[in-house]
């Protein structure tokens, strides 16, 4: 693998770690202590704050800020101009750095353009957050969440095709696109090899 590539307009601070084959585009700032995996694509005007963790093969589109406390597992997609927060009750005149809350985005999840993820929550594996949604609570694996506040309106396959509608996980379903079988256990959708 080749080392990472960053456009000359970027700021890559000492103390950050960037994996091989990662591409970082115009006007991006990677701060000290940030850890970025291999084969990532980081768009222009992105900020990656201290101690943020970005897994392998993550796609971060233009105008996204990853604040301290954000963890993105492998294969996560962050759409253009989506927003993470790290403090629940910010005030300019009150320092809350000791109150940063962690936000975990699990493997394969997608966050649509202009969505907002309020800090302190978990977005499950292969969950799909619709464009413009405002996430104010945890989102389970494979769930499709849309609106403000975001509500579960369906279920998504690992391949990105909708496999069920409504807030409750289907008891059993098969993806029409790739043939993966899913089963519900205690309200959670689980992938099972077919």
C-alpha cells in the first residue's frame, strides 16, 4: 500500500496518525491525536479534532466536522455537510471540555447529507440515517431513521437496499437485491447467511 495523500492546502498536525492509501482533499485540518485508518476518502473542508478515531475505508464528504468524542468504525459513510456535536448544552461563556460525550457510529452505517447527530448516542451497524435527519437517541443495527427528531421508518440491508417498512424489525426477510437473510430477535434485526 502507498502512504496517504493530502492536498497541499491541508493542515496535518504532528501527533495525528493516518493510514495508507487514505486521500485527504482541499482545506482539511487533521488535529493532533486524531487517528485515521487505511483507504479512507476525506473530502474538502473537513475538520478532524483531537482524539477522533476513524476506521478503515471510511468516506467523509465535504464540510463535515468530527469533534472530539466521535468514533467511526470501518466502512462508515458521512454525507456532505452532516453534523456531529460533542456537548449537550453548549454556552460560549462556559467551558464544557470535561463534558464531551462520545458518539459511536458502528461499521457500515450511512449518515445522509445535512443530518445532525446529537452527541452521546450510538448508530448501529449498517444503519441508514436519512438526509436532514436529527438523531437524538440510539439507532439500532440496520434501521432506517428519518425526520426531526429521527424516527425508525424502515430497515436496510447491508448492501443499502430497503428490506422492511415501519418501526418494528421484520420477523424474517430476504433482500431482493443480494439475497441476504435477516431475522428479528427481541426486536433487533440480525443478519444470517442464507
